[in-house]
C-alpha cells in the first residue's frame, strides 16, 4: 500500500513538473521573438520544435565590435563562464573562433562543437553534441546595435534524451549559466569600453 501511494505521489509530481515545464517552454519561445526568427535554425532546432529552449538577452554599453572581440576569444571563455574550463580549439591557433572552428569543451558533459554561422561582428552559432549523442545543441549568439551600445542575445536549442530530463528537473540551471555568461561579458565589455 505504501509503495502504491509513493508511486502515485511521484507520478503526480512528475506530471506536474512536466506540465509546468511545457508551459515555461512555450513562454520562453514567445519571449525570444522577434530575435529567434532571425536565426537560421537547423532542422529540428527551431525553438518551438526543440526538446528544450533557453533565451537570454542583455544590454551592454559597448560597441558591437568590442563585445564581439571579447566573445570570439574562446581561449578566454573560462573568464566568462567557468563551465568552459578546459576548452580545446582544434583549428584556431590564435584561440579565437573563426568560420570553421571546431572546439571540445564540457559545459554539461563533453561536447564537440562546430561553428555553423559566423558573421562578424553580429552573429555566431555552433552545433554541439555529446559523444554519446544524448544531447545535441544549437547555440546562437546575436549582437544587435542600439543607441547605448548593443543588445546581446543568446538562444540555445537542445534535443536528445538527456535534454528531456534536464528540461523537467533543471531548466533554470542552464538558463542561469548562460545568463551569468552574458553578465560577465557585459562587465568585461563595458570595462574595456570605458578604458
């Protein structure tokens, strides 16, 4: 009897989490507009089609070029995002992203990521997947000029079996990691812009 009650409680809790995360997913997709419509999403990665989608944006009082120059220096990403520790760029001897960059890193397991879009100083996107293919991501960054400097958009679309669990049990962790990356990018860009 206790086992049956526990099963019912766990099932209802899981269903509740699933339903609330579905609603959140729809809300995040809506909040990404109109920016996400400007991204060339690979098949299956459009925000509304993906298993999990994260949108973040931040205003930065620095020019798009200043932000771009800091962001594409992937060898220094650990200064912006602690989950980029140990990043290895396979074909970028200067440590900076380029239109054909491939890099290996471990933001949430070991990923191999390949640049798919590279339009300085406004757009960069990569497709990454874990060795076991349990998560595949498309991460797109846009730098949009504003009167004060620029707005930086980070949109990440994920697919795969591990993604579905992440969406249910840890959706805010991924969003927060990317938001912190944007905050650190803002700090460094504004500091450099003021020097």
